[in-house]
C-alpha cells in the first residue's frame, strides 16, 4: 500500500524572500486565548528593515567627511607622532592613558548617534519596544577597535600640486559592533567609521577636493562602462545571474565584490595609468564598507509577494493554476509562471529590461595616500548612477526554471492536487485535501522524528533532489524548501477521524505552518512560493483557512 503524504486544505501563497528579507504565512488567531505562535517571517521583515535603516544612518554619517580639528580638541594631538612614512599603520591600544582621552572623544560622539538610533527605532516600533529596559540596539564597547593610518601629505602635495606646509593629518578608523535584537532574532553587525584628525581643517578640505579631482577622470572612465549593466548579458556579472541574486535592499555585497575586482584589474593593475596614481589609491580593508551604495532596490519582500495579514492566501493555491488530480494537464511550468507573474506584478516586465538596482559610488571607500575621500562620485555636477538590469528574457528563463522544478517536485511525489474550500467541517475538508505519495521508507523516517516539522520538510527536499527526475533540472542548486514560521512538533493522529488514525499530523491547532518553495542561493536572497500551509483568524476568505498536513503509511 502506498504511503500517503496528505496535505489538508492546501494554502497557496506567492511570496518572496528577505536578505534577510523573508515573507510570511499569517500567524493564526486560534480561539485559545493563551495560544501564541510568533510569526517568524514577519518578525524577520521588521528586523531587516531596522537593520537597513541603521546601516543607512551610519553610512550617511560616515560619508560626511568627518574631519576633527586638533586645535579645538587638544587630546587628539597625541595621534600625530604615532605613525610615519616607515610605520604607516597602527592598531591603537585603548588602555594607553596617553591616547585614551582622544579615543573617548570618538566613542562619545558615536554614542550620541547610537542613542538617537535607539530612540527612533523604539518610537517606530513602540508596540514591542515599550519599556526602557528593552532596547533594539546595544553597542558592544568591548569590541571597539581603532586603527591609525599615516596620511602622506608630501606625496599628496606632489600628486595634486597642493601646498601642505604646516598641515598635519592622520586617519583614524573606528570599528565597532552593534547587537541588533527583535523578539527572538539577533544579529551582530560590524561597522566602520573613518575620521581625519588635522590641525588645518580648511586646508584638508581643499586638499581633499583636489585629490578627488586628480583621480576623478580615472574613476569616470572606469564607471562610465557600468552605467547600464545587464547581469544576464555581461560576463563580469554572470555570477549574479547564475545565482539569481536580485534583492539588494539589505546587502549590496554581491555587486560590490564585482565592482572592486574590476576596479583593481582596470585601474590599479593597468600599466597605462600613471604608477603614481595606482600607488596612491587604497581601499577600505575592514570589510565593513562598500564601494557601491544602494540608491534604489526594486525587488523587496513587500513588493514581490509579501501579503498583508488580511489577504486570502488561498487565492494562489496550486489547484487554481494547475487544476486538480494527479499530474493534471495544467501542471506545467508555463502555467506556474503565468500565475506567479499575475500575483507578483513586479515580475511583469513590459520593456526589454527590468531594473534591479540603482547604485552610486561611495568615495569614502577610497583613500589617497592615507587620506580618505568623501561624498559620492559626480559627473558634470550630477551623482553618477549605475543601473543594474536583467533582461525580460533572462528573468523569464529563471522563473521558468523555478516552475520546472516545482512541477517535477509534484510529479515525483505524485501529488493529488485538490482545491481547498471554506468550511469548518473536517469531514468536508478532508475531501478537498491534496495527497503526496511518499513511499514506505520515507514514511518511516518521518514517523521516527515527529518533534520537528522542519526535519520532515528537509527530508522531502533532500529525497527529491537526489532523485533521477531532478538530476538534470536547470538551477536545481537554487531550489529549497522551508517552513516559514517557527518549527513545531507534529503528532500521531487519534481516533477522532479514521483518516488520521496512526498518521503524522500537521495542523493549525499547534500553530500555523507554511511549506514554501524558494528559488535563490540562500534564504535571505530568494523568491518564495508557499504552496501548502495554514493561516487562520478572523478574516473572511474565499478558500478557507483550516489546513492540515498528514503523513500516512
């Protein structure tokens, strides 16, 4: 007898993932007042929005050219003699009494920024951060690190023909760690802020302007090649397309790494460019800054599948685009893509290309003989912008590959697709239950571990990926399967209904579950299609919100 993996009241939902932006199935509002099931996906959305806001605030602060006048703050004078032409960099010892007062100056200034961030976040999300004891952001002061770098004004003088007599300057990089928490989510986030300490701020500003002007033509010549980048048609950006990394709202690093690599090859290693220029240019080495800064990121969780809590997520169930039964005629990749685009307007591209991101150039990432530049690259008085695009055909090819894998998954488990209904009667709901045939061996594995729904979902994925039907599917490495809410134990069915006797049960009584197919290199940069799961509550829905999963022998 075939083992049945029965999915009760199929819920379909198209959603797209975080960076770490991920989407959600809705948390149920079950009639038990003591019941609580945190919606992990919604929490992650808020958490990552907070992280993005923090990053933008600190980057703005860092880009303002933080020049500190040692005449106004004499405690900063101690730094000048610690580095020179022969010893150009030094990690500072915070316990050194001679420089500790100067370092405290930077820490105290940042604390003001830090406190303002905490107040802003707490006010925005006051329903959660409603006590003075509970803060979203903590500064791990013990992780603070300061690096002092020599600014070679003599070489800058020769390079820019700028008078530097009597001017003293050093660069200080302040690396710090912030602990960001929201409910059960927590992340340590490193940042770097760069300062210039000088006795002549006005002269340094002039030197800075001339330094930017000196290398500007090389920057313009380089970046003009990247005004429009089509990732599926540009070999330099092929990895972006191959891995389908299209959501940059939380992390622009995949793009940044490519720009830095090409900059090194086309400028720093280009013998046609004056050696003096090539030697002068250095990049930030902390790993906490980026050359490219995001101005616009098109793909987000909100605009590419995140549905509001009041949405009827049954509107996107597989039965509506594939039809009912085992391998129905409508179960095709083409039908999936059509339905997917209908539910996600962001992927309906009418032009030849879809813009994924718009980037500017962060000059603060670059230093010239130790002097950090400031601001953004401008061409003819306007900020330079690089448009990151994907062709309509390239996007369709990826969505089609996603659809082919989902179709193959359903065929492999011989899913008998049923259309869910809106009713509170279990006996009717069971007649509208989709059935997965999983086989004897897999059923035994499931029954041996009923403490985790996620473990079962993981086994479903692994078993499919190792099958012959999946072997030659394009982009299989990008395919994953997740439960989008907190992991829960499942249970063995009792005698209330014959159909659940001795079967493994997933259901809303113990909290929502959401079985989602994803397409992307990792969970934080994927698109999502949550085809099976439960969402419950006090909303009127067309297709019902009661949902179970059963695993049968």
